[in-house]
């Protein structure tokens, strides 16, 4: 008797699942209905054809732009290096000027000798222009 009850319960479950599937209330059916068709989007968008000549021309233009940017960056770097060099070279040497220094002790003399502007660190003194 229990076997009949179990089979009838199983039949009811299968029947309710079948009805849900048929009425589109089943979660699997809802997921499949909500998914967009990927191939439909590919076909709808027209991609313009590009010839070998156009591809080559684009590559050449990109390479020219990269070279131009590299040259501009190099010029900017050289200009900054020259400006730093001029700052370091054109500093007035107060150690040689005797009229400025008047001190009574070592601390005062050192305070007057020191350069007031903070100079950038000389990274490569051997590479001066």
C-alpha cells in the first residue's frame, strides 16, 4: 500500500512539473526565454570592410604618431635637463666674495656661506654639457 502511495505522490509531482513547464512558470523555461540571442546581435551590426591598403596606411599613421610623441618627450626631457644644469652652474659662489661674509664665529660663517636655494641633486656630474 505504501508503494502505491509513493508512486501516486511521485506521479503528482511529475504532473505538476509538467504543467509548470507547459505554462512557462518553470525556472528553466524563464531563464531560456530571457537570454538574448548572441548571433542575432552579430548579424544586425554591419561591420565595414577594410582593405589591406587601409590597414597598412593606418599602421603607418600610428607608427608616425608614436615617433612624433617620442620625439616631443625627448625634447621636453632635454629642455628640463638643460634648465637644471643652468640652475646648478649659474649659482653665485658666495665663498669667493669677501665683502659679504662678516661673522664672529663658525656657525654664523657657515650660515652666511650656505646657498639659500635648494638645488636639485646632481645625478650625473660626469655628463655635464
